């Protein structure tokens, strides 16, 4: 019996044969500490055959359907024994020593349950990438943003986020978590399908006393939009619906309904903005997201545990800071003055 490796790199795939051909060689080359798995969500493009024939060292887990990100990983990780998981999108280019410092943090800081790397843009390699940049936070109303990315403003990497730092959420594009923490939290919320399930998981971890960290010496490059791009109304629907479900699960009881009411109003303003831009499908997606939220409200109120003891938010309103006060970068939100 071979010795168990320290970390499992698990790449969730759905019809990404060409992405696997492009990015698996670097994963294999730069991951000597890891057992590498491809978890396939019932692809129909020959992905499994590509892995079997061209990358025989990689282990394959075959899910029975296209379960999306949340359930896809929940099902696949039941079959993996390594103590740490690296959940990696199929459109991620990893770099030398990307796992080394992550493992060191896990081994030396037992209160850290979740880690994310420095997420850079594969297409513009000097810039942070939208999906997670240098670590995530949320505002009072559940809108997510990152160090290095506020809404559509992406910062160039000038070394401004080169410090190991505690963050609130880690990007699902390249998400490191202890196996025991993932199991204690019962994994991702299957009902989310995709988008914001990693933020929900990090919030639940926070409520139980675990911490998340950004590791700047682990660097990866993300293509982004390979599954659902930014222009897809389905992504708008999932982001708005899932954010409301996340608030329902995780906010303290005393602030829950007031906070959600304000958030619904802010979503309405976003819908009007989309309409003024001629993006009518996105306006309709927000309306559908709200109805999807109402439909699931009772179910998600029942999902609330007993651990919502502390309110969390990093800024009162990222919408106000960005659009009204013109603070376009994380550093300027922290300092409270507009970006020049």
C-alpha cells in the first residue's frame, strides 16, 4: 500500500477536455506533494478518455451526473483520504511550489481551516483575477469583493498584497481546505449548484471558529469564465439568488430580516441599472433570483444552525464606497478616501 500524500489536488471537470490537455501537465509537474484527481461531472466530450490515455498517473472519479460545483465536489471528496484538499478549477495554471507554503500553514497553524492562493489573470498575467484576487470579504449586505478586485476594477500586482493575511472567504477557483473542516461543515451547500457556495462554506467555518487565510507565495493563473462567463444571465441569477440564501443561513437572528429587506431593495436598483444599460436578460435574471429565493426561504431558514452568534461584515456598503465615494481599490476602502 502506497503512503498517503499530504494533499489531494482535485480538479472538477465538465466537458473540459481541452482545458485538461492545456493545464494538467503543469499540475503534474509542480505538485510532487500531491495525489492528483480529476472528478468528472458526467462529461460528454471524451474528457475521461483524455485523462486515461494522456495522463495515466491521475486518478479519476466519475460522478453520475453534472452536479455542478457544490454537489460535484461533495460527491467526489467522499472518495479521497488525503488530509488536505486543493479544489482546483480546470482552467487554472499552477506554478512551481504552489503547494509548499500552503501545506506549511496548515501544519503550523491549526486554527487555519481554509487557504487561498494569489489568483492572477491568465490573460493579463500582471493583473489580479476577478474570481478571488488576493482574498475575499463581504459588506453588510452580503455583496462580495476582493483585495485586488472591487466590482469590475482589477488591480495590477505591484506587491501591495504580498503579506500573508486573514481573509473572510477564499476563491472557489483554487480552494484549500482541511478534510476534517470540510467534513465538519458537511461540505458545500448542494442547493447552490454553483456560485457563492465557497463564500457560504467560509462563513459557516467562521461561525464555528475556523479562520481563512490568503497565501501570497502560492501563485496560480485563472482563465475565468470557462463554465459561465460574466455575460451569462444564468450567472447573474445564481449569484443574486445564492447570496440571499447565504445571508439567510448565516446572519444572526436579530439582524436577519432587516438586512435581507435592504438587500432586496439594493438588488432592485441593480436590476434598474441593468435595464438602463439595455441588459434586459440580466434584469429578468435578478427578478427570477428573487422568486427563486422566496421559493426556498422556508427550507433555508430550517438550515440555520445554532452558530450564528456574531455579525460579520468588512465594510458597511461596498456599493456606496465604490459607486458614490469612488473608492475603487481595497486599500482606499480601508483608508476611506477616493481612488485618484
